[in-house]
């Protein structure tokens, strides 16, 4: 529970065929850990974007590690389209579970509660219903003539994110990014990288305890400075927009992507 | 020194502020500088005119986001009816206000692939005043029928309190009639004729015999936009503000 390990030991928890939940770009994305996972090459991953992703999912897709991608969108934001996702989705290179943000979040909340499904408004009449045979429309059992969509619970094998700090007892500060807690509650294992590990318990006073994910839900923690780079980390540092733009340019071709990734994984070895 | 007339983008921003008139809480997507500018303009103008306070949430922003409950809060907040207005775009938008954010061709194998539907398949149903905004006005965007319906313009037989309020493009402003499921051309922007709009639109719509020109911002609005609002906007979208100022100077 909340064990402090090396980055490579943390990455070893992601194995062939697992489902892996990843957070939205601004909540804290574990990019250094992504490089460490890519170096170990787990196959047939089922990537679940909570509820969208960017460069992180694009890299895992480009490396051919994703058999399934469940997402509401993959984009590099200001830097434009996510090139490896766009190419692979266009040609049907992986199984795409096309979603809409609140439906994925509702599925995760069902997982958190240990119930089999969650109802959600909207969606009826969208082609997403055709793209998602695992979603259903039921009648509201408490009112007549009220059709509503239900989505199945999402219980990822592993959740992975990056946060500013953890204490040595394994508690992690997640601030107001409460979907990270939902991910951890619903997942069988949660892997967290942090900028720093502090000696004092985050639960020691009420003020610091708010916005903390307790060690109960945390499987392993690894300390990595600048662990979200080239993305930013809330309250800590901004995204490296020039680097993301460089990725966007290079990853347009498979060869360019391969060259970029070689540098990306090597950089990790230099820091580790 | 005379005041320079409003640029095309300033007209779009001022039109959005007018379309938002009366809203109290408006949400704006992460990469949407023009809608954000329109919302900030309304907020500033309402303050001066002593009208209702406008709250703005810019998704993905740290400074312009008062939510504290993570990614789910916008959707929960909208589901409770607390979000009055939101903006949606689309790679394709059709004459029945269906929007496509997924791609063209035979799904799942597509000719062109876009990022995905984001929250559209929910927010379009629950936010009362959804403003469809797409600067590019061309037959490839405004099609007769979208290839993939990320979210439909109208629905029957389900609970739905939200939907399209207007469609604003780089050329014109349309209203939408939910009963008839049809757009109506309200105005064309300065320098654009009704014939130009017709030629660039791939769907049928209603139009008056004489199409008025989109209203230009008054002096007070323009001064606010060029002053306070540009400053606020620069905190969120520095690159966009650079482009806006270059256009003003041109």
C-alpha cells in the first residue's frame, strides 16, 4: 500500500492485456512513467482516457502497444491533431471505443460504487449508440415514458497519474482533480509518480488533508522530477509548448515518430 | 484620432456577447478564444451597465476555472441546469443542426479523422443555449447531412432541455427553429452578401427577402473589447491576442 519504488519497478506493474486508465492533460500526466512503460513494451493494452488524452495516448498508440482505446477525444490541443491516433483511428488499426466525456466518467463512478452500471442523460440519437454496443437504453423504473442511457461500470486494472507530492506513508496530494481519486477508487491498482516525497504526513492537519488520496488506494509511488514533461503540472510548471509542437511535427510520419521516441526514452535513461 | 472600425473577429466577439445576453453562467472549451472573448465582453459590459453578474468557466484553465470537483463537475453542473450557455463546433454541421466531431467517411474507417466527440453528446442536450460556432464557412463544413452524428440537433421522446440557439460563422449569423428543424439566416457580416452565404452553405435554410448586415459593436463595446477584455483574454490565450492586435493595426 503506497509503497515507494523506482520508476522501473512502478512501470513493471503494467503488463500485457491490462486496461490502463490515463487522466486528462491538465490533471497530471505521468509522462516519464509512460517512457518507462514503453521501454518494457507491454502488449495489447486497453487504454481508457479519463475522459480525453493527448501526447501520452498518442505515444502508446504509435508504439503499437494499444489493442483498444476507449476515449472521447485524443488531441494535442494548441499543437493540433494527435498524429499517431489520427492515423491509426482512420485505418482501424486498433479497436476504438468511441465515447463522450461524461459517459466515461459515469462508468468510472459506477466502478467506484461497485454497481454494474450508471444512467446518464443525453446520447440517445447520437451515432455513439451505434458505435458502442455495450451501452444500452432502459426505461426509468421510477417514471413512465422516460428512456435513459446506461453505461457499464469501468474498473481499470491500473490507473496512472503524476502529482506534485506524496508523503512517505503513501498519501498523495491530488488537489481539486478529484477524478484522479475516482480513477483510483475504481481501479485494481494505482500507480503514481510525484515531483517529491515529503516526511510529514499529508493527513496530519485538516488543511493539507483536503485534496489528498489516501495510501489505501495507492499501489506504488515513484519520485520523478519533471515527471509530466513535456506536459505541465498544476501548481508546479507550465507545459513545454515548443517540445509538444516538435512532437506534433515529427510524429506526422511513423519514421519521425520512431526518431522522436528514441530520444524520449533515452532522455529518461539519462535522468534515471 | 478616429476609432478604427471593428475587425471581422471583433464583430464575431461582439455578436457572441449579444447572443449570450441574459446568461449568468457560461462555460467555454479549452481552445475557444473567440467564444471566451465574447463571454468576457458580456461580463465587462454587464458590470458597466449594472446588469446581472456573469460567471465564466474556461475549461482546462487554472485561473479562469472556479470548479473544485474535477473533470466531472462541468457535466454535473450542466445536468443540474446551472450552465446557461456553452459553445460547440464541428468538422461538419448539417441543416438539422446535427454536429460531427468524429470524421468523414464510413465509420469506423474514416477518410478524415478528427479528435472525437468530447462532451458534446451530453452538453448539447442539457445546456439551454448552445451556440454553434465555426469560423470556416464552406460547403465541406456546412453539409446537407453529417457523416457521423456526435450529437443530434433535436430529439423527440426524451428529456432534453438543451440545444442549438444560434449558428455563428465567419460569414453570417443563423437562428434555429427546433420545431421545423431548420436554420434561418438572420444576418450576413460586413462585406458578405446573401448570395455569398448561399454559395458557401451545403444545406437549405430560410432567409428573408432582404438580409440585414450583422450589427457592428457600438463605441462603448469596442472600447471595452480593445481594453479590459483584451487584457483578460491575454492571460488565457496570448497567441490569439497577438493575432487580434495585429489585425487591428493592419
